[in-house]
C-alpha cells in the first residue's frame, strides 16, 4: 500500500498514514485487515490529506492552541493546532482557551493529523477520543480566531451567537 511520510523532518519514526483502502485477503471468506492504529483522513483538512497521522497521549497544554504529546516511542512532540490562533495567554480569552483545551484532551489519547512543520512545531489537526476536531471546537466556542477558510463559517456562527470572546471582545483582551 502506498504510504505518505516525511523522511527529512524527523517524522518518519511515527506511524505513517495508509492512503489506500484496507487490504482484503483473497479467499472464500473475505477478511479486512485494518490499518495499524491509524485514523482515517479528515474531509476538511488542508488539501484533504495529511503527511502523517498517529495516536498519542496528551502530555501537556502550553496554551489553547499548542499542546505536547507523548508518542508511542516515548518522545514528547509540540503540536500547534492548524488553522487557528489564540489570543495571548495573559488575556482572559487566552486563559479560557487553555482551560478548555486542558479539560477537553489533557492526559487523553488523541489523533494527531500532521499538515506540516514550522520551527520544530508540528502543525496539525487534533481529534479527541470522540473523533471531534479540537481545532474546530475551539472556533465554535469563540475561544480562538480562525486563520483558514475551512473554519470561517464556524467563526461567523460564534460571532452571531456571541460565544466566548465574541460576547464582549474588549473585555476578553484584558487580563482578569
């Protein structure tokens, strides 16, 4: 099966994404061989595919948009959620985004779907245990700003509903 990987970025040690359908065995009984511990591609990803996907346990929350995960090889990797940006940590919005992220995924297993890498940070979509895209949930809750078109409708809905920072934007920019 064709496999997507990043040989130059140091990501090759992770579980690669299987980009073809599961393999079936030719016999009288058709048995599907599942991909080893890999999540399916997400429909709303940039370009609809990922460079690498794997499961990892969340080891730390740096801010609402940046987490640390522990890989199956016991490596700690920093992951920046793709398509969103948080307000500074000292602001109320920054603190609320970090708290929401902590409550949502801290010490849980997640799926990390890597889109790219910048300055040693993996840029990725992150799915929680319910297969919910955390990046999108943060936008829908009005806790972060969208930087990609795929989240613009969610941001507009949060504004209309006055969710999170859209309830009183000026108050959310200042420290409590």
